[in-house]
């Protein structure tokens, strides 16, 4: 609960799920760390793909060149 209070619900869920992932890839007290780390890497790749597909910047550029006035 301290993790949830300080880092938010996403970090709290990640903390809980990381134990299940590690247990899933452990056989006879030997942990397959490569596969453990592939889970968050895969999630990050999926989020990157979703971001690239669905993010659009509809705002015009804030910097607009004004014509120079001769005084």
C-alpha cells in the first residue's frame, strides 16, 4: 500500500504482477532473467506502437514568422 500511495496505482499493479512474472519463469530456484525482462520490454514496445499509431498533434506551431515592418 505504501507503493500505491507514493507512486500511484500503475506502479502498485506492476509491483504485484512482477512477482507472478518472476515465479512463472523460475524453475528449481533458477530464474530465467532474460524472459523476466522481456515482459516489461514487450509491454513498452506495445505502448510505443500504440503511441505512434494513435497520437496526433493537431496544434499549429506557436512560432509564426511575422512580416518585418520598416520604420
